């Protein structure tokens, strides 16, 4: 993992049986961190933070699917933000179009949440996180931009993109979201929501060289590709 100026903390943690990635993002000097998509092993994640003397100040949700934030899935309950709040009460930051889905899936209450919009920022210690709305996989999917790093959830994988055949998915929206992400600087480091590729992270330039979903140049071609 790239760490800039020794101040930025970004840790990529693979967790759970669905190859999810959770991220710890924050500020080395103040020890304040946020956790992205906490799920599966909340005790283990909190232990990880305690061992490093990190203070959890926020939880960020890329989208409302239970493998990312906990909740019921195929008859099983996955630990997630609800269990996190019981042990470490922080606000859950979700996009305003995703917030109702987050509440429904996890049973947390409105007062546990902060509804954010694209372009909003959150400062964690001395590190700024920008929220980018990237609908398509779900209506309120969002990515987090920290300097030249992009936590891309289930919108953009190194060698693919999130499914757009699920309830709430919208293939056309995914096309436009990917076009916007494509315009970020080529040296942007992509940190996806799952370990689905040969490497766990890559630059946008590297992804463009191998990701067929980033190569599509117009919406008609995209629609044919997505069936
Ligand atoms: Fe998802």
C-alpha cells in the first residue's frame, strides 16, 4: 500500500467469505480513523484499531449491501454497522439516496446516520475525504477520494465493475459513473470493495489497461455489452 507523507493512514483488510475489503482511513499524527464498510468480524476490526492505538471517529458506507455493512443475507445475519455501534458509537456516513436502504438492511436509526451528498467532505484528523456519488450498482453507491486514492466500493473493480442486474441497479447510471471515474488522474490508486482481481489494488492507468468496462466509449455499446 502507498502511504503519502507518512500522515495518511490507509489500510486494506480482506474480510469475510465473499472477499470483501474493509478500509481503515485516517490521520497518523492524531490517530483518528474512519472505517469503510465494516462487516463480518467487528470484534476483529475493533481489536485491529485498538492494537494500533487508533480512535474510531466515523464509519463510511459505500452502499447498503449486507456483505459491506451487515444485515440479513440469504437467511444469515452478517455482523456490521449495528454491532459496531453497540461497541463503538460513531455516525454512519451514507449517501442520501442510500440512507433508507442502510436503515432497512441494518436496523440502525436515523440518529445513527449522516446523509451525505456528492462533493461533501469529512475531515478525519488532518486528512480530508471527499464523497463521490457513483450510482449504478445501487442508487446511492458512493466512492471516497482521499488525495490520489479512490475507495471505489462495488462501483469499480480493478478488472470489472459491480453488478447492475440487482434490485435498485441501473446499468445506464453505472456507465455514467464509470465515465466520471475514468476522468480522475491516471495515477489514482484504486481500492475496490472486493478482492476479485489478480492484484488487490492498482492505479487507474493500470485498470484502464485491462478493464473492459472502462474501455467502452459510448452508451449504445455499453447497452449491448450489458445485454
Ligand atoms: Fe454490492
